[in-house]
C-alpha cells in the first residue's frame, strides 16, 4: 500500500490522488459468479446501524459460520461460501415448493439424489487426492482386530457409499411426504364440499382449517431439511480432511 501511495504522489501529485483499495486479496476483480464475488455483492448497502434485512443477513451469516466451525474446524473459512450457498439455495427451493403449481428440484427425489451423489463423489475424489492410500482406512476402523476385516470392510464400504443415496433421499422424501399429506387433505375437503350436504360443508371447513397448521409445519420442515443437508455435508467434509 505504501508503494502504491508513493507512486501516486510522484506521478500525479498529492491533490489528484484518487481513493483506492488497500486490502490485499487474491481476487483482483469482483466476479459475482464466484463464491467470493457473491459474498461481496451481498454486502452492498451495509450500514453501521443495521436494518431488519441486514440483521437477517448477519444472523444467517453467523449461523452458517458457526456450523462450519463446529463441523469442519480449521478449514471452516475455506468452505464457508459453499455451505452458505448450499443452505440458501436448498432452503429457498424448499419454501418455494409450498407455492401452488410450483415444483422445484428439491421435491424430485431423482434431482436430490443426483445432487448428493455429485457432492459425495467430489468429496471422495478430494479425499483420495489428499490422502492417497490412507483413504482405505475409511473401510477398516483403527484398532479393530484383523480377523474381523472380511466382515467390517464390506459393511464400512456400503456405509460409506450409501451416503450418496441417503443424503438425497432424506431431503426429497421428507418434502414429498408433507406435500402428499397436504394434497390428500385438500382433495378430501374439495370432495366433501362438492357433495352439497351440510355435513360435507362443515367437513370442508375443518379440512381448510387443518391446512393452516400443516402449512406452517411444512415451512419449518423445509428450513430444517436444508439445515440437515448442510450439516451432514460439512460433517462429510471434515471426514474427507481428517479421515474419520
């Protein structure tokens, strides 16, 4: 920074110095398509006295940062943009699924399994590249008797690679189950109203009233499932770094 200031003084004079950024960064240009650039873009308009929207951003930022520190450890800051983007994207898709005539990818089990399989495949490649042959320790716990190797190795292998399926199925199945319950209650209420009887009218009113708490519950489930997906992914990241 001092060298840059000296050059400006010598070349342009003290009065014509323009403000410049003295913060050292490995990203010379702010590209919003990258994780670093998107975080910089999200800080536009920040104030010393925060607004409600800014307070919400700061709470979300701190929440995901704490999650990364707890589950990843010293490498938390490195993977924080990835975890924040994953949580916000999945959470937004889950909540948008509650809107009528909207079907986001997180409601389709095939899409969620494809996403989780891609994540686990990437973590596996990263783990093999970092630890080489030590990666095999995943499939045989340290301290276990060698006699149990024929039994433990297949079990640990299935357990490791089943993460790719369980991570995605958990997300898609929980959302699909809740939406099916809402669809069944709404359809039942519509049929009772179409019956034209007094009992049918009362039953349809009861079904409509029951949809209110179920919708609130589904909104909570949408946020919780985004958190669970993000939490498990960060835990798998730590396993890839430390071979747990």
